[in-house]
C-alpha cells in the first residue's frame, strides 16, 4: 500500500541534511527543495535516479519526481536573460553585444583622437 505523502514530507523524513529543529538545511539558511530550487544533494542522494531499485517503501516515487520536476521547471522559467541596451541577449560575462561594443569603441576612439589633436 502506497501512502500519498508529498514532496515536503519526503524531504523532512528522508533528507539527511534537513534539520527538523531549525526547519531548514544544515548547510544553507533554508531548504532549497522547500523553496522550489534545485538541490544537487537531494537529486543524487535522496531522490535518486528514476530507475533506482532500492526505493523506500511508503512513497509514490512517480508523484515525487513529478512534483520535484514541476518545482524546478518553475525555477528555470524565472531566470531572466540579460540584454544589451539595444535588446540583444547577452552571453555570460558579456557587457555589450558585438555591434554595440564596436559602436562604443569607435565613439571612444573619436573622442580620444579629438583630445589628442587639440593638445598638439
């Protein structure tokens, strides 16, 4: 007989990093799973892969996987894409898109050359 325990009950009962006294993670301020974020430890050590054959009795693992996937999908959708001044999406560690970088470089070069010509 499978009980219908949810994801929060599963985390409270089975996660070794969850502190019932503090109602949160031992290594973080709050439990990532309870906040709707991904937790590597929970995925690998507690929930395990979908085909894991040594599952704990009393839990509906299909339901747990579905609830966890729904939470992490909502987290992924909230991530904002950084954009340049012109609206082009930026890559990691990029401040301006390639076109705006060239425009800014030309403008700076013009100002620098004008200042140099005035000084001579």
